[in-house]
C-alpha cells in the first residue's frame, strides 16, 4: 500500500486486517477505498474523547465567536456551553445517570442542541423523537429505548403526552416553547406560524427548561467515557421495512465523522456558516454539516420548519456557505421567481442528501445559482455521510461520490465481489459505522458483519474512476417481464422534461408483465393541464429502452414526503395498489 494510504489509515486507527484485505482486491473489482489525495486537507488523528469534549475544545478556542443563530438571535460558544452545563446539572438533580436514555421531541432549535450536548456531558444517551410521530409511535420509542426523562416543546407535549404517559413510564418532563430564545421583535415566517401562535403553557408536573436551568450551577464533574463503546446518540430508523430500530452511535462514531467531514469538505471562508434544515431526529441533522461546523468553531443556523422566502433571506443575511438538503429543497428554490434577486455568492458547498439529486436539477442549479450541486449518500448506520463528492477535487454529478475515509464494495447474491460497472448490493466498511441496533441482536447480526462490512440493502456499482453510483433500494426494483428496472433511472429521465417539478416511479401489478411501470408526476406551476400522459410517454420513449418506459402516468398536485422532504415512493406504491381495479 502506498505511503499516503498508510499514513492516513494509521492516523485514524484503521484496523490492520482491513487494510490487508483491501490490498487483495484487483483493479477490475467493484471496490474502492478512500484515497487521501481526494481530501481538501489532511485528516488529523481522531481523539478518543466524548462528543461533548470535542465541542468544549471549540469553546476554549473561540469562546466569543457565534455558535448558533436561532430565530435571528445569536449565542456565542461560551453562552451555549454555559446553558449546556446548567442543563447537565439539572439532569443530574433529576437522577439521570451515565448510560440513561433521555428523549427529546423538539424541532431544530437552540434547545435541541442544549439537550444533545447536555446529555453527552454527563454520559447519558440522547434519543430524539420524530416531531411528526403520533401517540403509538412516541410510546414505542420511549418503551424501546427505556427513556424516563423527556424534553419536549410544550405544544407537542399537550398534543400527545397525556395519552403517551398511560403507555410509557415517564419520570421527568422538561418543556420549552418556541418563543423562549427568540428576540422580542422577531417576525416569524409563515411556515412557523403553527408553532409560533401556540400559547406558552406549563402542564402540571413539568419543568420549564430555561427557568429550571437558571437555578442551576454549571456541572463541574469528570465523567469517564469509553468513546468506542459508550453510546451517545440513539437514532431510530424510519421503519419503512418494519418496526423502527434504534441505531447505536458511539461517541467515537460522532467524533470520527465530525473530523472527517470537516477536513474533507473545508470552506475557504474564515468560518463555516451552516444552514441546518435537516431535522435532528435524522442522522443528517447532526452531520450535514452541524457537528463538523461546531468542531471547527463555525456557526450553525437551526431551521425549525422550511420556508422558501426565509431561506433565501437567511442565506444572504448570514452569508451561509454550507448547505445540505434533499432534492425537493433545491427544486423549490429553483421555482421561486425571486431567486435571482438574492445574493447567494457566499455559498461554497451545496450537496444533496436524503435521496440522489437528479442530474437535470443539478444542471439547473449550476446554471441559476452558479455553484455546483453534488450528491452524497449515507444511512443512519453510517452516521450520515458514507459517500460524498469532494467538490473541486473528486466529483461527478451522476454519482454519490466516494467513501468517506472508508471502503465500498459491490457484491452479488452469493456475496461475491462483482466487476466494475456491475450492479449489486453496496457493502460499506469504516470506523463511522454504528455499533449496532438497540436490543436487537438478530437484526444487528444480519446487517453488521464480523469482518466490519455492513450490508446496506442499496443497489449500486463502482465505475472505472472509483465513483460509487446508487441504483436503488433492493425492495424498490421493478421487475417487468423479467427485466429489472430501477425507478430512479426512469425518474431521472422524466425530471429532464421542462414541465416536471417532481416525480415518483413505482411498480404496479400487471397480469402479463408481472409488474409494470407507473409514473406519478407533479407539474411546475403554470404547466398544469397543459401536459398530457402521451407527451410524457413519448418523451421517455426517446430516452429509455422500451421496457423501462412507463405504461401509466398520473398527474397530482403533490407527492407524499417524509419529514426531511424525501419523496415517499413506498407510499406512492401503496396508493397505486389501492387504486388498482378489482378483478
């Protein structure tokens, strides 16, 4: 192995047996390991410390720099750290101990970061609950994780927790209101009205977050931490394949990705300013690019709910330079008539996440915003950025990039390594891979292999230039007349049609073909009723093999999406099945 590889992988603590295996792969194999030459700057040694201690180093370096801007109010690193340590004292007073799980039901906010780092400060485990969850889902996560302490927005508590308390044991409830840190003259965008207009309440038996921590002294204790074993973050998967699973992310996982993400993607501006739209019940809420920004002493701008006009104002006003978001986010910006009147020149990195950004959208963004829009890929189990395009160094629009200080190989049904260009299951290996699933030994064994390789369930291939390409989820493949059809391939073609805003392609049952291809389309404003099904079919016929061309086209006003803006193809498929005529 060349010297630059030895230096990097020795520095980050990569297992020697993994490197020995890496040397055994042939150039023609569908395998790639991250090359240090692709990094914006050298990745340093990974410290064996807690995620709070990593944050505290930034506090010591830059105490008076702005750490967070929330609802147009700033908090410096030393101000945020004081709140974190007072909150940690409150947790200790409530009986929370190292290893205990503390749940939150909060939108992206300063309060959420206090809760995350405060739990890490005393060795507790932070588990965020999806703010879209209903009573049964909330109760399941509380019971599965064993969380007895909850920090919640008072609105969410009032909506859900009286019923939830009957199904889950909750000893301590700490509440906060969206107003609690906002400046008096803050004018909320329209999207925030639901949260903003909800009156501040104090349900019986609860504590007010800011009132309670005001009475506390900052915690002043040393907590022993085994970074590679101690769980810092328990994130629950979306549950699209069954009961949600809690993914155990250790302090080392979080520290590792904070450093690698920061040094591989480094802005030229003096400080990073991150527009944080990805929700904090999702792995992207922590790594794209918030924990890396905190590690480098940058500024994070948490966004509770997306508002199109306010997004453009924030980018311009605060000179945002890193922006990670799902394809639907960029599609919405591109359709905004006033996009060109805002100054977006501060942006250095715009990267798609949650789902691959169609090439047509990337090209439109480049033309309009004058900045490259690349793709990345990751899972909760890889602590987000498993693969990323290294902008200006190693990038390719139609790929998901290269593994982040890690390895990828493509295997067939029998586990054999395929040749480059062949489609198979993506296996991922790296030190950022999570510890396993909470209290689920069988599922852990199925996904996390003894030799370090993790089965992703995603289909893809590695090309001749070492780029990884995502084809689709195994379960999303359409099999029509014996042909395997990747929905994303058909979607990418349809996105090239100038009238198409959004599309989801699914397979529906067919008596002769087994399955056939259906495209569900949302048209851009002004094109409704002007585009026919036949026009879409003809457009696809000119660009796709005949067996990939949709046989059914449906136009809708909107498509179902999850909380991070990813189009829910599964829901579209279920709806299509319900619409099938009875035999």
